[in-house]
């Protein structure tokens, strides 16, 4: 069999690229799972990005108007009258993208594993059958533990974290996600409580399972009220190269992930647009250059990540005092973008009093971020 493009991995990034290339080229998608979804994923997507990228509306489970941020001893709330982000059903989201792709002529090979490259072809296995597909371009969109990345010898300079997330029954304000930062409970990452509805929320963190369990107790959530539990991993950092000859990496396989939140759906979709243009032009070298804006966001997020890891809880409390001020909340509510944290910081940095307050907390914080 032969195609113009073979996409290995039918997650959000791979399916999104498939729908972009459908009708324009002969495209196939290989997915090792037999159905979509199943990955631990909170599924929060900024409303602005959701509309801009034309994601499947049928996947939306809840609309969030804001967030409540909690430290060990204080809290503040950011809210808007209109939705700031959407919570999606990952299975419906992936299947919706795949449905669009199939309607545009894309072939899907479900339950099919990529074994490696052999003589310029992709070696695949479905059940007990092994076969090969030849393509002009191959795309590895097969996740953080990408087999394609290993196949092209891509190297990773990244921090890999184990994550845990549960859907749990309780009472929640469905309009607001909760962000909890207490380094005495979890020095590695924050905790989130993201409502799917008024009585079910997705609760999770990256770090140790023990810290996750302790948070449930501190938040007043019962482990016996968990109706779904998932674990997974994420890579925060760089994987290079993204392109080698006629093979490109996309999404989590390329570590196109926000280091501040570990979310990758939007970055993967934005890079898919650039990769689609590069494939259609016949020159993959354009791809990484076109993704310069995403690389800048990742670099910024990695700086924030390093600062967070080096900061004590006392420092976190001082940052909360600044960001919880009326002036800071007004700036964030007016200028924040859920998927563009660099834009949010630049808006805060334009306020002299806020900038001076952050400088007093940590001069290195400002030097690292500007």
C-alpha cells in the first residue's frame, strides 16, 4: 500500500492534521488503540483557541468562566461573564476529528501498531498480520513515548512526570476550575479540580500518588467517590529534531506541551497547521521555523517551571499576594489567554506597581521572564 502521508498516532494532533490534509492528499492514520480516548487528560481548552481552531463542539461537556487559585493560606478568583475555557470529552473530541478526516477521504487503520521503519517503509502489525505502507511523508503523532521519535533517533532534554487524575463525585461550582498550590503537599506541581458538571470533577496532579491521595483528603473528597481513575506521563522540555528527512514529529511526540500546565492539545493543533503547509509545499524544513512562536511559548514555560521548582511556599504566598491584588486581577481578567501565558505576563509587567512588587519577591523571576 502507498499513501502521500502516513500519520502514526490517532490522538488529537494526528487526527487534526489528518482533517487538514484530507481531500488535498492521499492520507492514512495508524492508531494502535481500537477506540479513541482513554488517556488521562483534563481536557481544558481555552475558548479563544477552541473557536479559532474549529474544534468539535459536540465534545464540550462544560463551560468555565474562570478559576479560583488556592495557596496554603490564601486564595483569589479570576472570572469573566463569558466562557474562558471549555472542558471536553476526550473520546468524543478525538472521534469528532477522525470523523471529519474520514469524510475527507482519510483512511484509518485502528488497532494497528507501528513497529518501525524498514527500507523507507513503515512496518505495521494488526493482530497477527504484519504489513508495510510506503508514503512520501511520515508523521509521528504517537505520544510522549513516541516509537517514531526513537526510530529517527530524536533525543530528549526534558523532565518526565507521572500524573494521576480521577473523576470524582461531589459538590462543585461548575463555572470555575480550582488550582491549588501547596509545595508542602506536592513540591512538583499544582493540583487541579476541574468540574465536568455540578456533581462531578476531574481532580489530578503530577508527582507522587501519595501527594494525590493527601490532596483528596485535604480537599474533603472521598477516595470511595472516585468513578474513574487514570494515570499517565508527560514530558516537559525539548525533543530534537522534529524533522529528519521525510519524517516529522507532532504533538506530544515532539513535546509540544505547555510546561506550565502540561496541556498539549492547542500547541499540537497549531503546529499541525504549520506541518500541513510544509507537507503541501513538499519541504518539511519549513515546519520547525514556522513553529517559532510555539517554541517561544515552551521556552517561556520552562523558565516559569524552573522558578516554581526553586521557590519556597513562602515565596508562593508572596506571589499570591501580588496576583490576588485588585490591580493584578483586573489585568488578568482583561488580558489573560488560557493558552498564551506569555501574553498574560507581558500585560502584568506593563504595570509599574505590579512589576516592582514581583521584583521585590525575586529579581531573578523578572530577569528570567523578560
